[in-house]
C-alpha cells in the first residue's frame, strides 16, 4: 500500500522463547502467568507518612482481581 511506510514490529526474544517452550510443552499456547494484583511502590514520602510506614521497602496492594488466586489471601 502507498499509505504504509517503514512499519515494523519487534517481538522480544524472551517472548518468542516463552511461546516456543510453552507450545512444545503443552501443545498449545497458555500465555503468561499473572498474579492479578495491582501494586504500588512506597517511594513517595507523603504516602508512607499517611500509611504510617517507616521504610520505603515493600509495596502497597492497590487492587486484587476477583478471579485471582490471591483474592482469598491478600487484602487491599
């Protein structure tokens, strides 16, 4: 087409390798695993002060997907 110029797509080798290994092992592509949790780093001093957290180590659990295995284990 005259409308498309220099269009290319790059797929990282880790993604290709995962796909090939997954297909070889399962005879189908099962995808990438997902924990189903939205996390936020505790880098912001105001956030740590609000939460009464001294250290910036760790994360704040912002959301847990209802279909996630972590749903019955973690709390927001």
